[in-house]
């Protein structure tokens, strides 16, 4: 039982009860997952007589196969600043949730049975888009679900911000900042490949913050000739270098015209590790300019959460606790115009928040002279 460490004075608070909740973190890890779970648990424990918290290990896999443990106050002590997740995580594709495993196990039914076996009042799920779709599925199956929006991509519909995003922006920006010092010493083109397969918020923010000269996003197909024109303009202006921030999902205008079948075939036959290497070779062949590549990779997911994410995740966690106390389920806890808001899962699950080519921030960046290759 979890109540002893966080039990409140009954004379001070009259509304007391017992709750059993489950926690799981699914999908890619990021900063502030632990801080968010801490917010949920502290918010509940401070307002209940008794609280039992069950942590499902390694995402939905733990919920499917009954891999869980009863958590205590010690588990949530000192984790506000700790990156990663104390519960572990895994990717369980939504499209396979209705497909039995290799032993014929019905995954959805297994998750429901483990929920009922522990007599949970609510399951709090921290994750991104794929995680959210499964959360909505479980809600439709009758479970009490609350989703908390986690992703370094900031691509979840219905919330202005996701926790983990600004911490990743800080790291990606730092990588671009570090490139500036070596770039100033050489007449070269430097490419920094930033995470983001489908959306470019992380590249857009870090590219502007880091002073990139060219920003290439998945939502704005680039033309290699336009990229080279931007490089030439800087050279003619006496600039000795050019820095390109490119999202890992950036695509050329030529490739964007391919059918899904043609694109898939090209991906299977590709000779480049990532878009940065393909772009570098094209620039070198067409302009003769030396190009260097930096890929921060998973460092963007790692380390301690930044102060902004610590505050945001705590607010979201505490707000989730409030919804549990009020027995309001089937929703995502969002932040809109700096106000916490509950959003029905059915209204947002499966939707992606992308960067519109005419987004105000894109237009402002263009006014600065930043090229998007379009």
C-alpha cells in the first residue's frame, strides 16, 4: 500500500478515498516522462487516504503480458530531473494491436484482463501518436483511460505543446551552435540532421534558434537547385560557410511526386544512410562545395529535462490526478494558450499536427532570409 508516505491530515481534508491506478510509458523515450509520472502520483497521494500505483513495464507489452510491479514512494523520489523512464518503454504498433501474437494471444483482451485483475480505477498512459490511438481503443473498450502527450516531435493534435519537445530543441540547438564555431573556420557547407520523420517542428525551432541558413522539413519538399542557390547567395555575400538544418524525414520535390509504391521501392534500394548523406552528395556534385554532416541522433531524446519541460510535465501530471479524483476519463490532458485543458481522446486520436507551409513561424523565418528550399 502506498498511503503511508503521502497520507494527509484528515482534519484538513474531508474528501478522502482509495484509488488504484496503473502507469505505463510507450513508444520512444524522451525527457520528462519520469517528471510527469511524479506529478500524477504526488497529486493523487496528497489528496487520498490510500493509493496503489502499478507500473507496467516496457509500455503496452507489460500490460499485455502482465509484467508489472507495485510502486512505492521511493520510486518517485528524486526523478523530477531524471531522463528516460523508470518503467522502460517499447514500440507496439497500433495496426498490430488487433492481430494475435505468435501464440495466438488476443492482445486487446489480455490488456483488459490485466486491468480488471488489478481492479484499477484508471490507467494513465504516457506516449505519442501511436500510443494515443491504442489508448483510445482501450477507452472505447470500456477502460478508464487518461493520456498524457509525450513526444520530442510536438506533433500531437489538440495540444500546443508536448513534454520532451523543448528539451530536444535545446539539444538540437546546442548541436547547431557547436557547428557554428567550426563552420566559421572553414569554407564548407555543414548539415545537421535533426530528428523528425513525419513532422518538422523540432527542426524548425532548433534551426531558427541555432541560426541555420537553410531549414528543410518533411512538410515542405525541397528543390536541390533552390538549396544550392541559397548556398551561392551566401558565398557571393562573403559568407564563408552555410549551415543546413534538415529533418530526417525531409524529402525532395522530385521524390514527393512518387507514388507510395515507387517511394517504397526507392527506399529499399537507397544507398544513403539518411537524407543528410543524399543531400550532401547532391550539393558536392552540383556545386563542388565541401560538405560535412553531423547527426545528433538519440542524444536529442536523452539527458535531463529542461526547466520548461519540468514545469509542463508537472502541470500535466497534476491535472491528470485532478481528473482521476473527479473520475473524468477518456481524455488527453493538453495545454492550449498556456491553460490546461481536457480533450476527448476520440477527437484527437490518429490526427497529426504538422507544420503548414504557410505557418506564421515559417513565414517569419523566410523574412529573416532563411531558405526552405521551396
